[in-house]
C-alpha cells in the first residue's frame, strides 16, 4: 500500500499520533477490537470514535475506512444485508496484491477481519455467510451492496463530524444490491449448531444484540 496522509486540518496532533500507529489493516482491526461495542442508536464519526472509545459496526467501518485511507487505500465501505430478522453489517474494504480484504467492528466474533485473499467481492462476502446469524440461530445474510467510496462525502467532513453519517446511511440504501441466495435456498438453510453459536458470541455485548420479532 502506498502511504497517504489524512488532511492535517481534519485531526489535531494528538489524534494524528494515535492514527499514525494504526499502520496496517491488522492494527486497525486490533484497535477496533479494544473498543466497547456500542448499543446506542447513534452514529459516531472517526473523531468521535477516538474520543469515546466506543463503536458499533457502522461506526467501526467508517473509522476503518478513514484510517485505511491514511495507508493509501480509497475509503470504501460495503453493506452486508440480511433478511428482516437481523441487522445489516458494514465492512471497510481494502485490496492488497489484487485481492480484497475487510476490517470491521462486530458484536459477533466471526464478522470482523478478513485477510486480503479474496479475488472478488462476492467471494469476500460469502466468507461471512456461515457466521452471519441472529440470536434465534438463523443464518440471515441475503445480499450486499456495491462498494461506496466515502470520498464523495468529503465536502461534508464525515471524518470529523457525526452529522454527515446519516447521509452515508441513506446512500447505502439507494445503491445497487446483489443477492447471494435465492428464496428456495434460504428456506432450506439449517440452524446454527450450538458450538458455532457460542463461539460467535464470545465477548458479545448482550445489549447490542438484535432481537428478531417472534
């Protein structure tokens, strides 16, 4: 990755010092893993994440995209879309040696980091399929969005202000979606086994878990 620089006017020197230590996707992921998982219905921009040391999947992906930009990557995010019995899940994307990887904050252990070994975005997305499930043990991943480049929102100062994140969320609702399973496939999916279920919830914040309607 070619080293880039975050705009110095966006962050103060103390913030830039912290960000400068996050000099690889793995270190960005390790930082996200230290943050408290947020169960609040609000968005935090990268600056607010730094100050509060708290994030959910949306905040974490936006933060990771900003720091990946500092490593020379375009600030790309992709939304994993479930059926109506689960939350969506946001990834920050990066490429190395022509292959895709991802950084993510999640309440589920399996929905976080991916090494850059996936030759296509669908291949990356499908690596999350078996570990994308709800508390009813239902596998819920159904689609994903095209990548969204956050550079389009630079004029709104999304890295240092919380307010523009609503516009990013709305844009994710509008862009192209790609299905990963048919209705017939979804109807035949088996429930998550006990061992996998417990492993995926290791370290989870119970208050941040989506509860599907009965």
